[in-house]
């Protein structure tokens, strides 16, 4: 059994990771460190984990208990992971960071398995992607097989858990209910991450990115429009997407009579894609769970790849309520 620790364990993504890990046949949870909830029962903080017997551990518990060969998921607030990750690596642990701290760090492997599976397998430090970049990259990855677009337009909508488990979130639902709210229009923090990964895919095209928050608890729908300088063959585009994800256990490319559904992917590490060609434009619609494929599900998939387990191990569980 692989020993797993979660540092910063009281956030939404951490709770989802705990749910997956408790169903994982090859891991055991050793530490759930939380500065704000030390000593509290997990069941009292997250009702969906009411059956869990775990309690939150005090600050410092992860470093005190970690051993060589363990895996640590760092799930604290952004700009906090760098205070502990170097020490964890020195102690011989392998780290999966769910914050944004290492996504541009050359010493970390970007944790997007569809592109970097081989590098993740050998990594000691994996930087888990953000939820918006995950959905956008899933929609864009097969475009490399078609050519280079002249323009990329992303219209994205996320549930409110994408804002994190902060005190302000309780009031946010009342403010967002009945509304679809664009935000970050002057420069969303995920846009540089998306642009960097697009460049890594050789998709060097100007990007217009418009994120919205919508009044659902969790889930994400991204519409990607890739504009080319020529009329495209719909069959060739469809084949590019089918081939790109033919052996992927989590990505479903839907037929033309079906549409990606947020309820279909909530509580899972799944993604649904629909691809259409309108003249010189490829439209791709992608649905994921921002807490699943966009965070904790991807972290567990990366853990599996790092440890040599089948990628889908422990990821068949589904949230009962959303």
C-alpha cells in the first residue's frame, strides 16, 4: 500500500481527493493536515464524507510523518505550497501540487496526462493543471493533427466551487443565483497557463478567453472556437478527435446527435466532447467536473501514473449528490 498525505486538506478539491483515495485499493491515507480545522472530524466538515473515520491533523503533521516513497498532495491556497514542497522532496516523497505554485516551474511536470503521460510516470513533482486549462486543452489537443488555427476563442462557464472554499463563497451563490457572470475580463489568472500550454502544443494563435461563473455547485462547460484560414473537412476533423482519445479511459467524444452534459460528468474524472465544423471553424464543446477532471480526479490519475497503477484505479466512484 502506498502512503498518501494531503497538506491543506479542508478545501473542496482536497475533499474530493479524499473521496477518491478512500475508494482506492492500493493507497492508505496517513495525514490530512489542516491549519484551520485541526482536530475536527472529517465527517463534521464535509457531509458527503460522513462515513469517513478520519480527523484533520495539526500543522506540521505531514513533515513529521512523511517517509521516502510516500505521495503528498499539496492542496493549500495558492502561494503556500512552496513553503513545504522542497522539504518533502528532500525527504524522498513524491508530490502532486493542486495549487498554481508550480505550473510554470521547470522542475515540475505539468500534470496533463493526455499530453505528458510518460513524463508524469517519472516525475517527483507534478503540477496539477487548473480546471479551465484542463477543459480547454482537452478541446484543443487534437487540433495539432489538423493544423495551426489563426484564432482561438474560449467561452467557459464554471460552477461556484471553482472560487474555492472561502468564507465569501457562502454569499456568492446568493449573488450569482439567476445570473451568468463573466469575470476576470482584464486578464484571468488561468489565461497565461492556457497560453503556455497551447504554445507547447504548437498552437500559436491569439487567444480570447472569457470565463463565467454560473449558479451550479460544480461542473464546467467550455466552448472552444478554432478559426482556420481554409475550409475544413468535417470527416478529417472528426477522425483527428476520435484517434486522439481512442485509448483514453476518461474522454468521450460524442456523436453528432449528442451534447456534452455537466450532470453526466459531475462526481467523476470524465470529460465529454462534441466536435463540429462550420466552414473554416472548429467548434468543440467540453464538459468536465471542475473538482474531478479539473482538480482531484486528475491528481489521483497522476498518482496512478506515477506509481505504475492503471490510470483509472480508484476513479470509478461517483458523487451521490452534486
